[in-house]
């Protein structure tokens, strides 16, 4: 029995098919003997009879075997019963087993699965209708979906009986059965590695998560995408050859300004994979959707539809890039969906799993494992940050994530140099700065993990008391401050030092930190909304102070960034961060924030609004954000002026008093 369970046939649930094979063989024997004028059929081998009995019992078809035994144990078939024979059972309605019904029932059997068996069975049915003993076929329920099975090879059937005991017990005391049940009881899941390092993760509740299961054709079907890409572009009317010089220019811009902050593509691996793709070789690290996501977003969206049928690592990379592209274009819903799809697909392709063992065994290379790690954390980071930016923070289950974080070894951080690419021949790479992209990625992940509870507790539930929420939030703020204090020297900045050199992605990292401080304090700005009663903790004035001071810090970083690189090629994340700063600088302006002169607040506001103007040259969302914020400024000014007119002399405006 163990041999049969280990065979490919066992994995296709063969017991029902084997039973059908046995019955078909038996029917064939009956046909022969019917044609021989009722000779006694030979007895069935004992072990096969026992196995058939047991299988039919397990399938709930034991009545078939009973009827079979009733008719095969007679001395003859087709002869009148003896006086000693039991009386025939009550006849069924006369019209139930007509030739027409036999024909209709048997026509549902696929000829490809059973061949001449349908003809043989039909012959038995018609011959047995004229017999005093009813045919076995009269008791067969044909509506059991036989068409979904294929007759197993005789060798596979033989394996079933070869190790089955005469009693029909299916190996209940076998070590193989224990091993099988252990696999079925697994609560973790199984990683599949297909051709070219293509991976897929089958979770524990999947029907296909057992070890050594055959690999689905899906692993190789992404090759078909190569043939579909040109056809799709032709239908869209955008199958235009991209000049090599233009492609190189756009790629340089992407890797210089966008990829370092949302680090999802390794340029060396991308270019190597592209060569393989063009040579018609399999690689999960390049696709036309990824290439066009870097170059042209609209083309990439169309090509992505092809890849969703056979996704690979490059598909996730394309989704991460397209997410930022759509957010920048103001299509927030599509951008958020792309980031969510990228995260879910990362789990589907098992990017969340540690691949050390598979690297050691040679299944994949160390470079491939590193890229998988990079892509997973990029997808996670983009999804988390975008959730906060859109006011839709969501919780991603990270309990099953075993892949390592972005490289934490400082000695490996600056293995390359970064230079501010603008146009061809505008950069001297040797004169560039040491690139700390990996370090920035690591710190981004840390920030996202620190802020995750803020998203699903402070902003995501109302089941906690105000006191408990305040305690939890205080811990988050303490961790944020500790994070900033513990940054390595290469990632530290001085807001008042206008001569030091800073990487653009390092400046953006600090802007993200200050936006997180705003997120953590914003709900506590009200005197009564979340503040515990009696008052406890730092209070609403402290929350207002933290939000306004963080907004001022963001404005100062924008000045540092603009003086070094201009703001035209900044990462799209800056739109959300700058909008947060403007919101609270407007609040400071209308409430006459005391710790800064009105002139200073106005200057910071001017810096941020001007930044949105610069962003809008690249990102449509910046123009929309500016229009909304200008409208909000006008509304707030009208409200505060109306309050001044209506209030009595020396009365303080509620919520806008001398304390902010």
C-alpha cells in the first residue's frame, strides 16, 4: 500500500478510479460469460476482492459490491433460479431500465477515459434485462461524476493490491500512514521552487501544499508573456520602438532619484536579467511590465495585465513602481491597489521566507535571495507608508515573515557611490557621495514597524480606553525618538547646517520621521477628544507643539534639499510629507502660534507651497494638494475672522487661545 500512496496516482485520489477499473474488469468478465450461454464466472482473487470491498465501503458504495456478489456467486448467469434460491426482490418500475435510459446514462461517460467499456456495459445491461436475475448495472448510480476521472495504468492498480492485506485494511499500522498524516497536519505551508528560481508558496490550508507535489505549469507559463507583449502593445497602438538613448536617460533618472528611497530594483541584476530575457532565457527578475514601469507608466499598466496570469518577482517590482506612479498622477485608488497587490503577491511568491537553506543547497543564488529580500521589504514599506498617507493604515500579518531585514552590516552599506544624475554626461560618478541606500531601506522598515501599532490601534479601533491609548502612544513616541537618536552618523543630519552634504534619500528619511511624529500626536491635539479625564500625560498643548515643530522641521529639510538638488526630481513621497507640514503650519498661522513669530511661520508656509509648485512639474498630485490646501487656508481665515467679530472684548477664541 505504501508504494501506491507514494505514486503520482495516489496524489490524484485514485481509490474511486481503481474501484471503477475493477468494476469495469468484472463487467467485462460477465459479458464474456453471458455470451458463453451462462457459464459460471471464475471467482475474483481474494486480495482484490478484499481491497474492492474496503474501497467501496470507504466510498459509501458498498451496495454495489453486495449486488455484484449476489450475481457472481450464482452457478450460472441467465438461467432460471433454482427452487432453493431466494425469491427475487421486488421489481423496480418497468420503464426505469429501458434501452433509452441505459443509452442516456452511458452517454455521459467520456470515450477518452473508458473507451469500449461503455459499449460492454451497455451490452451487459441489455442482455441482463431479459434475465430472471437483474443485472448489476441496475443498481449502479451513474450520476457520480465518472467523467472527471481517468483510468489508471494497470501498474498503478497493481501497486494498490501488492501491499494491501487480505483483510482490506489500508495500512493503519504503517509508518508511511503516520508520515502522510503528519504532512496533512502541517500548519506552516510549503515553498515550491520552479525553473529559473521561480518560487511559489502554498499555505497550510491549500490542497497542494504537500512536499514533493508536482510543480504547476504556472511556473513556466510566464514564458508565454514574451509572445503576448507585442500583441498587446499593437492593439493599444503604442508599440513604438524606444530609442536606446532615451531609455538609458530615463533609467538613469529612475535609479538616481526614485529607486534609492523606495529601493525595489537592483540595477545590476535588472540589466543582467534583461539580457537573459532578450536571449529567450527564463528569468523572474525582468519583464516588460517592469521595464515600462521604469520608463512609461501607461504602457506598464497594460502589460501588467498579461503578467498577472503568470507573475514573477519582476511583476512585484513593477507594481511597487506603478503604485508611486499612480499616486503621483493623483489616481490614489489605483496606486493603493497596486501597493496592496504587490504585498500580497510577495507572499504568494514566498518572498517573505528566509532562503538561506535553499542558497546552501544551490536551489537559488545568494544574489537572487538578496534581491527577493529587497523586493519584499520594498513592497511592505510602500504599502505601509501609502496607507498612512491616504488615511487607510492597514495591518499586514508579519508573524510568518522569516526573511531577513535589509542588510544591517554598516561595512556593506556604502559599496557604491551615488551621483545626482540630470542629463547625459552630467555626472562624475567617481566624485559622487557614498551611497547608503541599503541603510536607508533598513531604517525605513524600522520606522514602518514602529508605526504599525499606531495605524491599527490609534487610528484603527475604538475598543481601547483613552488612558490605555495614551500609554500605548507614549511608547510609540519614545521608540520614534530612540530610533532617531540611534541613527548611524552617516544618516544623521543637522537642520541648521547648510554646508554639509547629504544624500537626497537620507533627507527624505528624516522628513518621513517628522511626518510620523505628526501622525503620533495629531489625535491628541484636542482638549477633550482623546485626552483622559481627569487630565493625564503631556496634554493637548504638547501635542500641538510637536505637530507644529515637526512641520517646521520638514520645511527646513526642504530648504536643505532644494539648495543641493532642486525639488523637481524628488521622490513622490515628498508630496504627502509636505502636505502634512502645510496643514499644521496653517494651523499655527491662524491660531497665532506663540513660540514663533508670525513672519517665521509665513516663511515656512511659503517654502512648502513653493515646494508643491516644484513637485507639480513631475507629480500631478502636488497640484491637487496645493489647490486643496489653499482652499482650506481661505476657509480657516474666514472662520477666525468671523469669530473675532462675534466675540466680546477680551474674550479668547475657543480652541485658539494664547496657548495655541
